[in-house]
C-alpha cells in the first residue's frame, strides 16, 4: 500500500528527528564537543576547534585543513556527528580502548556510589579492604596514564624532529557572545594535607610584599621607562651581543581571564603548574599577578632562551594546565613574548 505525500513527509520527519545512536566508545566525542564549545551553540567554529585541538605541532594552516576535512556538511562548523564520522575512520586499536574506557567509567562510578552508601556502616576490616582497593585502582590507573603520557611525548617529539624544528606557537583569540553555563563536572584536584602547595594555596597566592611582586614591579618599571618617548636608548657603554642563545632571556606574559565559578579549581591547577615550571631546567623565574576587582590573572615566565620554553610547552604538566584552561577560562589566554639582554637579569639579581 502506497503512502500519500503527507504520510511520507511525516515518515521522513520522524527519521530526521530520531537521535543517532553512537557506536560503543564514541561518547568521548560528546564530551569533547561539550568542553570545546565555548559559546554553547552545539557546534564548533574554527576558532573553537583550533583552541581545543591545537597541539603545538600542527600549524594553523594544517588545523584549518583538518577542520574543513571534518566539516563534511560545509557549514563552517563542526558538530558531533561530523567528529564521530571522521575519527571513527581512524581509530584502529583505539576503538577498543575507548570502548573499554567507557565501560571502566561506568564501573568506577557504580563502585563509588556503592562505597558512598555502605562505607560508614561497614566493619573496620571491610573499610580497610575498600581503602586498599581504591589505592590499588588509583595506582593502576596512574601507571596507565604514565605510559600514555610517555607515548604522547615520544610521538610529538618524533614529529617535531621530522619537521626539523618546532612550529611557532600561535596567539589564539575568540570573540565570545557570553559566559558559559555552569555545566562541567567537578575535578578531583586534591592535594595531600602535608603537601607544601596546599599551605601556599590556603595562605593566598598573591601577597603584595612577596619576592615575586618585587620582580614584577621591577619589570613593570622597566617597561614604563621604555614606553616613554623622551627616553634615549643610547647606553653610556654599548653592550655587544654575542649573538648566541645565552645572550638573551625570554620573558613570556600570559593573560588568563578566569570564570568566576572556576577560581578555586584554577588556583589549585595554577599552583601545581608553577611548582612544576619552576623546577624545569632553564626556567629562571615564574610570577603571577591578579588584576584588582577582576578574575583575570597575568602569569610571567622567565626562560633562559626560547628553545627551552618551547620544550617546556611539550611537557605533560604544561599540556595538563593548557587542557584544564579550556574549562577554566572565559576566553582563551593571550600569550606575548619578549627577548631582553641576559645581562639585565644578572644586574637585577645582584
């Protein structure tokens, strides 16, 4: 029996409105789109795509080519279906990995829920077993994470060597229509009570009389002097540059506009990042300021030379901080760099 035109149209409408069932393991791309979609319109513009997928290896042109390859609907936006369609063709063995992670996530959530309900009423021995299993589960997951991070660093380094030098990092900027809705899950950025970072966080990051502020004030005075038109940049004695990487240091300024409801989590992530960066070979100093009456932070990093800084960008802790900023920041950070004579740093620290 043939359908009339109205029935056929209704049938097509029902098919179009039926949600596409995601293949096992592909739900990760729903989460990717949710985190990368800064203006909550359900799709990714190229700027949002670049801010999330940029890895410090692909150039801006290569990212744009990838974006248009994924955008099979030619709408200048990428949606979940397009992300799933593209990556499903390239998963290989990671299809099984993503499926297993999906099952693992469900299993862990169920175990946590049961622990929450039953732990307090359990016997001391049962509580011990629960704590032991939590510790061992965490240890196993951390071991897997270390292996994955090692693979990430190795593959990225191999690609950079093939390209014979790192790609110049880009300054990312996006025009935003408004603030994000509060829809992100809470992270477990916990610190041990004995961790010195915790005392620093609790005591406040930004005391006006600390050593960092002294260094920043020196730098600000120097910049103010350089910006005055009447200043003559003719030294009493000419400085002869050796023309080597050691003749200059690199100053990196990072402007970080943080969402109000993410301030506490951002502070924890920032403290961990500063601690790791300060211990990095070639890092001379790291300082941070918060703009008064705003949730905007300015991070200053001093590096022995630019190649050390570029290597720092590829470390696990730097990538973790960058990834967290996708959720923490109201707009992408703005990074500027400046080379200054290394002798200035020596003079300021004597």
